[in-house]
């Protein structure tokens, strides 16, 4: 009896989804047919939301119904690979309150799929399913957006920019294109700064930069000061800053001025 009631409810839920042509949500059998006879296994479909890296992508979700539905949530995972902090990039497993502690019997398959679609617009990197993706979003958001868009194009069929257009995707509006270009420039500038910082650190040969820069204030280049430090035998102290004794200061200064 419970199984029959559950199936009647699911039939109504499916009919409601198929009637709604505005939400962009749909549901089929695992093979993709709208003729559904097995009420334990479905496939959900929705489009990536606008103004996100997932825009224009087609996403599929595996849905399994347990014998405890609707008192327990449906089991869902992404079939389409997606770069998102709340979805495993390897298995498609999903971290979403609606499919866990926040589930209620008044919720439906439609509300669960809409919640998933909304999750693409509002990722929660501090409550991740995929720690690597979450870390990228928190520390390197431009790189995250670029990778998420690449995955949307590769796995979800999102449109690629026309050759020579300079577009990187995400939004079809001119403002979106400009934002994408600015984002690309930010990533490039960040990479340049990283390279410059690395070269700068290497130039100090392990000496504390502040100690070297005190002598650079006299008009000497970093290479000259480092060479003087090494000639005198100044301790690198693991790169930590410390006060040089007056004798060493005098020796370094003398070496810089060619007096020894």
C-alpha cells in the first residue's frame, strides 16, 4: 500500500515537472524517455543558470528513490561532470542541505532539482563536497571561474567563444564579454606578479629582504648587497630578520664602497 501511494505521488510530481515549461527543469527515465514506468530511478535535466560559468550548459542528474521516500530525500548525484565546490569532481556526489538535514516530506523532486540549479548560482565553498575546488574558489576565484567555464564547455555542451572574438564565455552580453576580458587580464597580472615575486625571492639568496633593503637605501642594487653579505659571511638565519652587529654593518658598507 505504501508503495502504491508513493508511486501515485511520484506520478503527480513528474506530471507537474513536465507541465512547467518555464522553470527549465525536466525529468525522464534513465534512458531519456518521458514515458516513465519505473518510479525508483529517474534522470533530472536542467540548464546552467545565466551569469555563471555554467551558463548554457545542459546538466543531468541521476535520481534514485528509496522505499522511505518522501520521508527521506531522493538520492541524487551529477552525471554531467562539473567544477563546483559542492559537487565531487570525481563522483558527482552532492553536498546540499535540501538533500540532507533540511529535507521535508513537503518537498518534491521539482523543488530538489530547482535547489540544485540554484546551487550553481550560489556555491558554498565553506561547506564543500570537493575540497580542491572549494580552495580554488576561495583563494583563486578568477582561476575557478575559468576552469568551471572550461568544464561547462567540455562536459555540458556550453557554447564556446567564436574564434577571434576574444570572448571567454559565461554571458552573451557585451558587458559579460568585457567582464571576462577583465577577469582574464587579472589572472595574467596575478601570474606575472607571482613570477616577479619568485624572482625577487631568488635574488635575495635566502637573506631576509628587509635586511638587504636597508643597504639598498644607499643606492645599491640587491645583487650588490647580497654579494657583499656573502663575501663578509653574513648569517642567513633561515631568512629571518635580525639586527646586524655594528662591526658587520661596517664591513658590508666598506665592501659595497669598494674599500675591501
